[in-house]
């Protein structure tokens, strides 16, 4: 097996999405990831945020270099693969009038947010194009705003456009991919992604998340397995508070990977939220940075078996800056390791 090539797709412009003071989905998330990948030696280019202060501690030594890719804004036509025109126009209008609150209070946007959301989506589409050029390519898009809570006609949970869902539809429409698996290990249920694909047997969606009885958004029970022709192609794997690396890895090995082996997707997509980290303030799961790395390693081995090594990974949550930066580095290193 050839050593994978991993692209890092991000932009300093992602800090222009203004969520207001004290919001957990803040510009410093991007700054922390950029600092971490450079501290680990994954990237040699100058840090675009030299004045940003963060203590990352001792970083793992990178065994390779990432390929840096600058995203371009997505063409609005691709948003319509998932979202209604009225939904898109509403977000554009709120941004053009200076910003505001899009839902019950936690999805805030500023004047630049619509344009930056297009850039965030553009990063995902660039990742899709890049991995489809050759086998054994992987990409991680570090953008914001995130996307997995955004439903076809409703913004939620800091999310404007359902980036990974649009990316999956893009792979199908532009690249002719027939079967796609999406694994979402953000600590919160990927309700937006599920809403898009719950009736679609061509996309197998798996969400690993904290018990919806105690964690936002209150959906993602294990009995939610899809509707109509999509029954059996949605899997929700629920964990109690204080779940550990061992719990997640056992579920991956015993429940998730065997089902995905049968499905045999052509591309693996990952909603990479790092808010299941034990230090994260928005949930109560206790994963470690090493745990994120090992989950990624096992998913990458699966992709080698079924997807010609092709993986598109998309940043979702992660709100403790040190944990976010360090976990993203572990994820990237695991994406670039050669499977045994």
C-alpha cells in the first residue's frame, strides 16, 4: 500500500465569521488549529496568526508534511443540492443586513458570514475534487462555520450550510460516486446530515454521540435507522456521559465497521468534531487525543480496503482550544500513516 497523501485545506479568512463575544464557536478555533499543525511540524509555511497566544504543550513529531490547499468560495448552485432556495436567501439577507441570530439563540452570524460559509463549503468541495483525482488521497478541511446540524430548511447549532452533506451530493453528481459512508464522531448528533440522507440508501450515515437525553440537539436515538428506502442506512451509536476511548473503539470495531464492510462505500467522509474530548466544555464524554488518533487510524484502514484510500474529513465541533489543536494534529497524523 502506497503511503497516503494528505491535504490540509484552510484559510485565514475563516476568522471573519463573527459570532460575537463569548461564543464557543469562535475565530480562535481556526487560529488554534493553524498553530498546532505548525507546532507539530506538519506545515512549514508562516503562521498567519503570529500574535495568537496558546499553550499547546509538547506536540507529537510529524512523520510527514501536509499539502496545503487554499479553498475558493463554492458556487451557490451546490448549496441547492441540499438546502431550499428560501433557506439560502434568508441567510444571505440576514448577513447583508449586518448579521443576527438565526435560530433560538446559538447560531449567530455577522455581515461576512454568508461569504465565509461559501468559503467553508468551498473547502469541502475542493477536498472532494482532490481525493477523486487519484487513489490513496485524503483531505482535512479546517473551516468554519461548521455544518452537521444544519437541516435542509433550518439552521441549528452554530451551523449554516450542511457542508458534508453537500459534499456527498457533489461527489455523486460531479464524480459519479455511487456509495458514500459518512462517519460523524462529533459529540453531538449530526441531525442535519441525517435529515438529508435518512431516506437515501446510497449514503450510509453513522453518528457517534452522547446520549440525546442529556446532550444537544436531543435527537439521534438508536431506534432512528432511516425512513422508507433508507431504513437500515442510518446508524446512531449513543454513549453515556463519561464514555472513554475504550467505549468508542469497541463500538467502532464491533458495531460500526462490520456494517460498513458490508456496505462497501467508494468514498469515506468524516465529520471530525473534537468536542468529545475530556476537556471540552460543551459535553461530558472523556475521549483523549490518542483516542481520536486511534479512531482515525481504524477508519483509514477501512478506507484502504474499500475506498481506494479516499477520505474527506470535515471539521465540525471542538471548543477547548488546546484540546482542539492537539486532537486535530492526532487526526491528521493518523490520516497520513500507511495502513498495515
